[in-house]
């Protein structure tokens, strides 16, 4: 599936929640399958249905260990990034967020070629349904909490550029050249954010 890019109106709409009957339908099963393939092809750690032009409250998430192989142990530890198996969230609601915010660079498949520092809650509690319509509560912290907040934002028509520290906005080339190996503290100082 083609991933739609920033400027496409569907990325700014509030996606429709799914009714119980829709969740178990063949078309939803197929949509989830296509979303999983599209996320893996990209590759990305999350994909929301609006990103393939479908205004429904569904997102898929998967953070494979193989995506971490180029990152240092320190970097993974600092981000609290661990592998997250494939799963589907439907009609998600963030019920609780920790007051503690953490700031890291993140990107989005709908804004290819860019990255920016985005403050996010360190911990979230999310209520949602799985692909079988079964209610579940997800308690997440660190990078997984960031992925959840990013994907749930998509379902509400919000993009990371709405929350980013705009002085940190960078092309991916320049991110690799100037910011990737800096700590957030060093990056903030270089960007004159302190
Ligand atoms: Zn995104």
C-alpha cells in the first residue's frame, strides 16, 4: 500500500471508531494484513490506518530486535527501547500519562526525510481493543510509550510536527550528520534550547 504524505487531508481528520461487527469482518482482517505488510516494507515501528488513506481507528505496532542492530547499547538504554511484538490497537484511548516528559528525535513515514525532537510522556496507559475485539489495557513506558502516543495521535489527526520542538526540525541527512550521535542535552545546547 502507498503511504500518504503530509498535506493529505485524511492525515488531519479524526478517524472513525470501529463497531464490534466491523472488527470481525473480512475487510478489517484484510486491512490489518495490508497495514502489517506496508509497515514492514517501509520499514517502520508503527502505522496508523489514515497513513494508507483509511480514516479508521486502527494502528499496527511492531518494534523488531533487528531494527536495533545499528544502535548502540547506550542509545537503546537511554531511549528505553526494547523489542515489541506485532500487535493491533483498535479504538485506543490514552487513559493516563505520566507527568514526566522525555524528549528524543522521532520521525514519521508520512513525513519522509525529516526528523525532530518531540517531547512525550514517559509512561502511558492505553485502553483499546485487539483485532478480535477483545478489550485490553496496555501499560507502556520508554520508546513503546512514544510509539503508542505517535500512532494514537495519527488517529486524532495530529502529527509529530504539531508537538515537536520546531528548532530541532531537521532533514534526515543533516540529522545523521549533526545530531544523531549527540546526546539530547548536547543537541539542546547546540540548538540554543537551554
Ligand atoms: Zn507517523
